C-alpha cells in the first residue's frame, strides 16, 4: 500500500471511520505481525502485541496525527509496545525475585522467637537425638535464624537438600514439639 494511501487511512481513522480502520488492519496486520514474531520469537505473543497495537490505535484515534511515513509510524508504535513489554517483564521478574526473598525470610519463623528459654533448652536436648546432618540443619535453621540458602552454602549442598533435612527433622520431632508446646 502506498504511503499516501496509508496517511489517508490514518486520517480517516482519526475521524472515526471504522471501514478505514478495517482496511488498515487487513493491509498491515501481516507485516506487523511478522516483525513482532521476528523480535519476540513467540507466535502467541506476537499476535497479542500486534492486536494490542490495533486496539490502541482505534482507542486513541482522536489523538492520531501522522504527517508522513505512516508505515514507519506503525512500525515505530509496534517497536515501542515490544520494548514496553520487555521492560514490564523485567520489572515483574525483579519484583517477583524480591518478593520471593522477603516471603521466604518471613515464612521461616524460628523457634527462638516463639518459645521461652526453658522450652528452647528442651528442644535443643531432643534435637541431639537426630542424625548429625539433620541435627545441624535443624539447629541452624530453627534456633539460629539461618536461612535455607545460608545453610546450603555452609554445607555446600542444594537448598532442596536442606529443606528435605529440615522437613525430616521436623517430622521426627513433631510429636515431641506438639506435646511440648501444647
């Protein structure tokens, strides 16, 4: 489609001409989709972002003022949407990482914060009956406020192994703890 014709369609869209919008969509969709797919490397995301572009174009048609290079305008608008999606995904990822770290720290309440000194001594004495690694993991995590990550680093093992050892220790001590804390 010639640039002059695209400019004319955009001007008609600005004046609420839905038929012009449909023509623009039919003529430009495939090229814009291909570009989005090339950048995003995901067909579904490329389709969504191209669709969003056309939705935004129609929703904001009153502010549409393109004087030249209509094809460049459409491609630039699509690039901006793609960059915004990348930026938003990065921000979301950073927030999730931060929130996850806060959540993990607050979820691991230690016994030291929950019980008295005498109860703590009884728990420590009973923990001595655990297998050596479970005992160390339990004491570090529950009584000394070490995070799962810190314990894993200390023993040069995976965080999942630490969680497994902690769960095993808690399972073995749970009848004692329930009795002690009730």
